[in-house]
C-alpha cells in the first residue's frame, strides 16, 4: 500500500507543477491531459484502498516521508497516514476531483488560461490529500492552509473582475480568523500533551479530561478549551455560522471549483477534523455542546437564506453551508460515523447539483439568475434529469418501510434520528432545527428546480441572452425565449453528471450498513458510539418519517408558490417585507462585519499612522529633538556641517578616544 | 584553525571595495565577483562547521592594545546570519546592475564595505570589535540612502542616523562598565559572567536602547519606513534582510545570556511593545499607498514575532525567532526586489499606478504571489516554520501574548493580499503599467535562489536548525532559571469516567434501517 499512497498524494502535485510552470509553453491539451490523467490515476488507486477497508483486509498504515521540524521537545514530520477515515476521504476527494477535472474540459473550453486553472485544481487536490493523510496536527494545518491558498487562487481565477479579487481575499482572511483558533489549539495541545502526533494525543485525551489549564488569565477545563480552539478552525473552513460569510462570495470562482472545493471537499475539512479528533472531543463535553449548537444553528440559518436567493449558485452555496451544519451537530452528539456518512453522500449529490448548475449556466450563456430561466427541461434534458436526481438526493426522498431511498435519505435521516435518540436538551433542539431545515431544504431545492426547468421561458430578460440574440425584450415581444436556443453540454460535462447521479442515487443504500452500523469498518479511526447507534434505530416511527413528511410539505409549498400560484411570492414579500429583507440580506452579517471589523480596521490604521507615527512619535521624537538641537546649535554651528560623514567620523573618533581612555 | 576563513571572508569584499572605488563601470563585475567569492567561502564555512562540535569555531585572536583584541569566531547562530548576509549580497549587486547610474564605483564599494562590516559584526568575539563593526556597518547604509536614495533622502538618512546614534551611545557606556566590572572584553567569557542583579537592569536597558531601534520595536520604528522608501532597491534588501537582524542578534547574543534576570524582569515590557507592534503596524500597513512603506511596516510587525519568541524563554521561542529572522531576511528582501522590478520599469512605488500585472507579467505575478504567501506564513514556506515555533514558544509562557501576536496572521493576510490584489489582480487600468515586460533573465536569477531557499527552509528546516541547536539549548539552559511564570500552566484533575456522549441503551433495537 505504501507506494500506492505516495502516488495518490503526489501525482496531483507533480501534475500541478508541470502544468503550472509549463503553462502556455505546454499548451492546453497537454496541461489538461497531465492533470486530469494524474487525478484519474489517484482516484483509481484510492478505490481499492477504500474497498480494502470495507472488507476489512486493510489496516491503518503510516508512510513516513521526510523529517520536518525538530525543536526542543517539539518534533513533527511529513508522513502519510491512511486508515478507514482517511480512506473515505481519499475516494471522495479523488473521485470528485477527477470528475471535476474532466468536466472542466468542457466548461472551461473557451477560457484563455486553461493550464493555470487545471494546475490550481490539482494543487488543491494535493493540499486536500495532505490534510486528510496528516499524522500530526501541524501537517493537517499545512493541508488546511494549502487548500486555503488553492481556494483563494481559484475564487480569484477570473482576477480581472473586481468582485472575484474581493471574494478571494475575503475567503482567505475569514479563514485566517478560524486558523487563529486552530493555531492556538495546536499550541495548547502541545503544551498539554508535549506532542503534536494525533494518535498520541487521542490516546492520552481521556486522561486529561478532568484537568484545568490557564487561558487568558482564566482557569478552564483543559480539553474543552483545546477542542473549542480547534473547532474555531473548523468553523472557518466549513463556513459555520459567524465565519460563513466567505462561502457565498466564493461562488465568484468558476463553477467546477464550487463543486469541488466549496461543496464536496474543502468545506468538509472541518467535519473531518472533528471526526479525526473525536476521542479528544469526547473528553470535552462543553466543546461538544458548542459544536452541536453551532451546527444546528447553521443548518437552520443557512437554509432560511437559501429560500430567498436568486442566483442559482448562491442557493446551492447556502444549501452546502446548511448541510455542513447537519454534519457538525451529528458529530457534536457523538454520531461521528453518521456525520462522515453524510459528508460522503453529500459530496456526491452536492457536486452533482453544482455541476448541474454549471451545465445550466453553460447552456444559458453565463446567466446565473434563476428569474431569467424557466422551461429548460426540454432544452437540456440530461442536465435536467441529473439535477432532478440530485434534488431528490438532497431532499432525502426515501421510505423507511421500503428500505429504499436516495443518498440523502440514508444519511440525513440517520442524523436526525441520532439527534433525537441522544436525548439531551441540546440534541433535541438540534433535532428540531434539523427537521425545520429539512423543510426549508426541500422548499428551496424545489424552488430552484421549478424556477429553472418548469414554467415559461423568461430568458429574454437576461442581459447575457440579450447580448447573444441582439434583441431587447420589447423587440422579442411574445417570444420570451428571444429566439435563444440553449444547448445541452458537451460529453465531457455529461459523463461526470451521469457518474455523480449514480452516486446520488445509490451511495446511501450501498454504504449505509458500513458507515453507520459497522464499528469494525471504522476500526478505531473515529470514536464509535455503539449505544447511540442502537438507540438511533429504536426511535419512534414519527421521528423516522418526520424528514419525509417535511420533504413532501416543502415540495408542495414550492409547487404552489412557483407553479400553481406564481403570484404568491410577490404577495409574501410585500406583506412581510421586513422579514424577507432580513433573510434576503443574509441576516445582515456582511453589513455587520463591515461596520465592526473592516471599516474600523482601516480607520484605526489611518489614525495610528497619522496621529501616532507622524503626529506623536515623529513630532516629539526625531523631529522634536532636531528642532531643539537646531535652536541650541547656533554656537556649535561650525562643527555641525550637516554632513553625515562628519557625524559618523566624529562618532568613531569619540569611540576610539573613549576606548583608549578606559583601557590605558 | 589554520586557515583564517573569517578574516579572508572580510578581506575579499574589502579588496573588492577598494578596487571598485577606482574601477568606474567595471565595478559591477568586480563587485559581483567579490560577493560570489565570499558566498563560496560562506558555503565552505558552513560545510566545515562541525555540528555538535565546539561552541565557538573558526576562532582567530590577535591581542591588540590593553586587552582589546581582534578576536573572531562563530557559533551556529552567527553562522546562519553570516550565510544570510553573503547569500543576499550577490543578489543585491544584481539588483543594482542597471538601476544605479551615478557613481557606480562608489556605490558598489559601499555595498562591499557593508558586507565586510556585517560579517565582522556576526563574527566578532570582542565587545569593542563588535561595537565598531555594529556601528560602522551603518555608515555605508547612511551613504547608500543619502547619496543614491529618492527625493527625500536627506531627511530619511538623518532620521536613521539620529535614532541609531542615541541608542548606541548608551550601549557603549554600558560596555565600558561591563569591561571594567568583568575585566575582559571577550564575548564568550562575558556570556558566562554573572552580573549583579541591580546592574543587570541598567545594562539591559542600555543595550535595549540600541537593539530596540535596530529591530525596530514600536515605538522606535518610524525611521524604518522612511529609510526604506528612500533607499534604492538593493539598499532596502540589505536593510530588511540583514541590518534589522542586528537587533535580534544583539538580544540573543548579549541581553539574554549576559543579563538573564533583567531579561526576565523586562519580558512583559518586551511583550507589550511587541503586541502593540503586531496590531498597530499591521493596521498602518493596511492603509499605505506606497508599496515600500507597506512592506516596511509589515517588517515591524514580523520583527515583533521575533522579539516575543526571544523572550519566551524556551527552545521553541528562541529557535522560532531565529528562523523568523532568517525567513524575514529572505522574504522581505525578495518583496523589496519585487517592488524594485516594477519600480525600475515605471519609476513609481504608488500601488494605484499598477493593476492587472498578472496579465502582462505572469511570471512576475507568480514570484510576487509566492513571496506574499511566504510573508503571511503559509505552511511549506520558511515564514510558517519560524512563526509557528515562535508563537508555540510564547504560548507556553503566556496564552494572552500568544493570542494577540497570532492575530498577526489575520492582519498580515489582509494587508499583503490587499496589496497583491491591487498590483496583480483587477483590470489593466494604466496603459504604461500594462505595457511593462515580464521579468528578465537577470531578474529570474535574482528571484529563483531566494524562492528555492524559502521553500527549503519551509519543507526541511532541519538544515538551518541543526547548526543552531546546541547553542540555543545552551542558552535555554542558562535562561531556564530566570524564566517568568507561565499563565497557561496545566493543573491535573480526576479524569471523567466516561466519554461525553456516552449513553445508556436498554430498549429493543428497531428493525434494521
């Protein structure tokens, strides 16, 4: 397995370097072939490892690569650790990445900078693989920052657009706020455990659960503060409430990027981290409660915003944010296997939805506003079916007594059942938040489908379409298509849609027994709560059916509002304007942060500079002394020539005289 | 040591400098040759440095008058700083290749003199010899700023001079006192000498006055932005790359080992100034419109991470501080080179005059991005290793200082990426900036070695840590007795009996899902 692991991780890096440095000299086709080939190789090697863990024939392994840092008692090395948890991530990352590479052949066809794009994608994949194979916290942080860099570069890929540059910085800086927590968490962990090795920390965690540690002058329970600090890092990367503001803006990047980074892989790194460190979190009840509350709040909050947005990618972005909330509260209540299962199924259907949206955007000449879609199901039938399957998967269609359902049914329902079964106040709140969010999920997902694929075409109102057909809406008259003909996407884009559709349909059904019920599959790579899983299966039927019921309600709601009586949304907005505005404006988070962080930072910077440096330090420091000297120097004018050489010379002469005086 | 390599490393640039004074335009070639030879000698020095051998190696000693001697010798810390100096020097000569038009010979001579004095500063083992090199090293810098600088060069060089002078005078007085007390000016002996507690306080303050200005620490930093802005590109590279390291070197060579008790007493004083520096200068950097000023302010913030690491009183802090110094020397030097590349083309440092350079200068944009990322401490680059160790070190002494200092990673990302966005992203709004050509072969040769070393130090810092390990361990042992109490200490307790999410399950399991 050793060589395989090395190839899996380093093939994308090598491909990225070749494509990135070769760039234009290499040409589009070669650069794209190398990177895509590298990723398919990695994906092909990952699946046998994953299957090996499913069948129990593989065991955890660590491949040492190179010494990294050795400083006093602190030492950490480059090493690749593969266990069941990592194996899950390997297949998710490499499969989705390989498909996204392939998809980009079609989607980025006309872009002048294709080698750069593919190099970034592969670089991202490498960093993500380093993150999930980390054997110590510092290498995890390396991957963590590496994916952050790739995300920054890809969000800003179309760097000529000012909005892309702004979104890229926002993503990086907001993530850095989380990283502050992560770094302090690593420092604290080292202080307590005298190591950064993950297995050693996990083994010693339970023994530390009763101790306390000093933090900012307070005495706090050791494990709770450490886990809380690390979780702040997870909140940043996984866009949880408070540190989520960068994710919707990240949609400035090309759509394949949104599918890979901002849906399937990078944003799930926080969930992965909590699961990886689950034995540590299990020694930290307060931190876990915070994880549960933040997760539950995010899953509800993001879902509300999803119901009001018009940009098709933003709807899916908020949906991602909300689904990540589910994963976090699942982890918070101790159902780590279930959280990882939702991460796994979500990767398939969310990547599918994003790539499907990309296909729609491609067909609609870069128009992303759903108000200008409509009636697309006949024009782009394959995309339509793929999106439909993705929607059924995310809304979680499935019937308990039939034992059949789409991917989301298996994972999301298990999360809700676990939250109910856990039986604490926090978990019950999380359960209800989850059910409400499921209702909203169904509503916004079907709203997206109805606005896009049903109803009459509203294409001519789009400026992008107007530019293409050279008509104004008035000129087009009755024909609201404006004579525009959307085309189905090329085969390179359709293959990934078909593959991911299969995943969205089957991933739940096939893998639920292993991920949820099989402690031996995880083989100690996460904290596996046997009793909670038993309790999860024993919840009352109304709990098991609650998700299905709200899913149907959401569907009906969306059907009425967007198909049967399309004037309802406008009426709602006019009578509940304040509520709509609050949600549509994303709960005013951006405005708030702008007012309390961004603007004051610039204002303070200017004050420090003008009033501090120039107005105080310089005025009373060098300039002040200079003025005093000048006034008193009339008499001494003869020796003060003003030339620096003279000053320097006098200083040296003085020094020599002084030395001579003291020593002789 | 039979072969006086340290003296020869100083004689080569000295001879080069004298030749340059009379060589006119050939001086560029002479200077490049001299610095390259010195660099090769430096590599020999490193290769022959015996890790785990004697603490002081390559020692040379010639008694001069009355106990004052010409004594050279290096430990691992000095070795690394000498390597940094001799590595950057040829790059500086290349950076000045076309841009220095007037008095080229004198300019090259000034640089070579500076190299002599920098090597001397790091290699000196006699207190007064150190002082002479330390102070005299600034004279070529005054000249470089004052003669070849920008429009406001006189003010800048004068401010530079005034600041450093006041600190130096106090340090010199302290040195006299030390020599008369200890009866020797030999630095290794003084490092073992126990100065009485009360005297340590005053000595520490006197040395601090000099080093704090060099570092520079807030609020003694205002000379730096002016000096950088006015200095020619290569001057900025050496200023940021080596001269700022003199302060940190002073702390680690003199203040900490010679006055450990006073250092512990003043640790919080240093922390407070450093914490202010991180936040204050980062915010100031955010609002700068001049590229060089922005990077100069960022230097102050980075050097504050050095000072918190040094006064963390543990191995991680000290080693981290050293790596931050080396890394900052390379990275901020490279950033100034990046500014120089476009300054040479457009003759302005104003950020707003650029934009969209990724389009017409893709390789330039790549280098600039790389050094930007190294500056904000992306793991895999040298910046991360240093910052991480330094902050991990300070956390063990104070979580509060660690928290405040670590905000530097947020603010650093903000001002550097904001700079990068305005220079390299966006549309090409200025026709003249859009017409600039990508980097030339000469510029490739300047940037590539620095990028390679930054990566090397980020991925395998062992090469740089190993020579310093024994010296830092010795210093740590000396300091540990004086270390201030930690506010992050662990107190044991009875572990919880079960996992947080442990639950009872008694009911019957439902049907299989």
